[in-house]
C-alpha cells in the first residue's frame, strides 16, 4: 500500500496539513485518536468516510515522516 493514495496536502484545507483524500479530516487528528485508544470500529462509526485502509495509510505515513 502506498499511503499517498489516501493522504495528501492542500494549502486551502486544514492549513496545509496532511488530510485524507475525499475528506477534510486531518491525518494528525486520526493518529491522535488511535494514540488515545480509539478502536478502528469507533473511528469508522464516528467519522464516516474513514475506513480501515485510511487507518493503515495513516500509520504508514507516520512511519515515513
């Protein structure tokens, strides 16, 4: 999986921070949820448009930076 298929930056959205494609949800926000102990199911239920593949991409993104 290439995280770039799921994550990008746009200076006009989220102050240019990395976001998930097709959403306005920042990758940093989702990583903070995971760190706080949220499960994949909790995130998917609370934030429609975020799926398991997005969470995997976020983890790969975090590992690469």
